[in-house]
C-alpha cells in the first residue's frame, strides 16, 4: 500500500479525535518529528506555543510508522518541524505534513552534512544534532519559522533563542574540557549505529576511522541506503574494534542492544553503558532535554574510556 493511502486511512480513523484536540487547546501548536527538535522549539517558544513530538523517548525515527494519533496531531498543528536528510525513514514527517496541508520546516536547512558511503551509495548523515554547533543551526531555523508566524512576539522569541544559543556554546566548551580527560589513544567510540559521526568529528574520536563512527549497523535500520548489518560490515567492525584496542563499546537507547552485546562478546570488550542517540530520555530522567542527553552521554563516555 502506498504511504499516502495509509495516511488517508489513518486520517479517516483519527477524525473523531480532532474536534476534542482543537477545543482543548487555544494556543498555536507546533508538531515536531523528534524529541530533540521538539526541545529546541520549546526553548524558543516558551509558553506561548504548545510543542508536541511525534516520536516518544526511545523511538527510532528511521523505522517509525505513523499512527492515527499522529495523524490527528498533525491535522491540529499550525506548523510542523522535521529533521530532514531522511532521518525520518521514507520521509514520513514530510508526508504527514503535506497530506494534511500544513507548513513544514526542515531544521537542518543550510547545514553542510557529513557524507556516508561512496559513489551512488553515498548519503547525507542525518544525525547532525550531535554537534552543538549544528544544534545552533536547528535553533536558528526554528526561531525564524516561529517568528514568521508570530511576528508580534518577535523580541521575546529572539531573546529566548539568544539565551539558548549561549547555553549551546557553553555546552560545546564543556564537552571539549571533558573529552580532554580521555587520553588520545583511548578516544575510540563504538556504538550500535552510525549516529555519532558528527560527535566523533567534532571532538576527535576514532582517528583511525577518519574521525567517524565505528558501528555495526548503518545510519538506518530500515530499507534505506546504508541500513542494516551485513556479514561484511560486521566482520569489519569486529576487526576494527580488536585492532583499535577500544576500552569499551556502547549500546543506544533507541536501538535493540542484542547485536552490539554479541559483538562485545566476540571482541572481549565490555559494554560501557547506554547512550541517548536518536531520541532523548523520558520525562524526569537526566536526559529529557537536549543539553541533558548530551551531558549524560559525555559523562558516560568519559567514565568508560578515560
């Protein structure tokens, strides 16, 4: 079945939910595809706008399938936000917004992405938020979109954005300070899938791998280019881990840990802990915000590798 047909069916099923949603909320509504983008939007919007995330903590955007509740949420939105670069497998957020007739902003617009693969199999790496400098691009794009729809409160949105951008600069400096505690030869970051390329490039992990991720699974666990673990990729990763002398390898909150745990057994390397990757933590957890997830990831990485 075509994705648009699925959307139509979901919309019909969800129709009864829409009136109650609209009646319950009088403020403008922004619907973001991921938890990180929703957090960026909240930092700019404050209490003037309701911000909702389609993805829940721990969900994988690459393989996510929209639900009737998601359709209702988008139909009640004033503005939709996506990561883009095909993070949302098969571009499900763009499809939801288009079919609902809602404006869509791609938060990575204007960014120069890293490229994975070679030749016809090359793709743009969508996990750009793992560099706080890139996160600033997300925030600026989101701020412009919000101001474009509510120019009367421009000064307020700009003030919030400036404060948060300053916090991102502090976060970046703090990460560099923490990473400096890890001896250069031990800055080897092995995770389940290729989510940490921007982090590795920014903070100089995996020198022997061109400062890119070492991961058994590609950037997507779906059917897109680069997805899935092949026997050849697994063999190369096992060899890379053994050759690198990695002190530890890491599982991720949004990916089944079975494969990386098996690789840990095969290589004799311990599991260093669980990192937030494609989504943030649950409400009340230390990683429930972007700055929180980055902070907790760095503390865990430094503790395991230094």
